[in-house]
C-alpha cells in the first residue's frame, strides 16, 4: 500500500528529513525511544508521501519535502505527548 512512499524514502538520502525532525524535537540518540521514533517517522514519511501523490498531479522534491517534514513532525509530536 505504501511501497511508493518507502521507495521514495530510500532515494537520495530522503531519510535525513526524519533525523532532522528528531533533532528539532530535541530527541537524542541516547533516548530509549529513539529507534522507535525513527521507525514511526519512516512510516509517517511513506503515508504522507502517498497522500501527497494522490492529491497533487506533479510531485517535485522542492514541494513535497516541506510537506513531509511537517507531517512527520506532527506525528512524532503526537507520539511524544502520549
């Protein structure tokens, strides 16, 4: 279902956006939840990318990456609040 999103995640170092969100949220690598949050970020990335592709005719990296960053940030913030 989200194969297209995961494939995009693995291209051109797109995974860095997840680490950028974690840094912005002040989650360090020493945190017990760090690896779990990385996986949640990867899932959020794939879901958001697929949702973006469904609502937009053309997908450019300049347009999609800020959208993905925000979606990942919101998802991880929700998880950290719980």
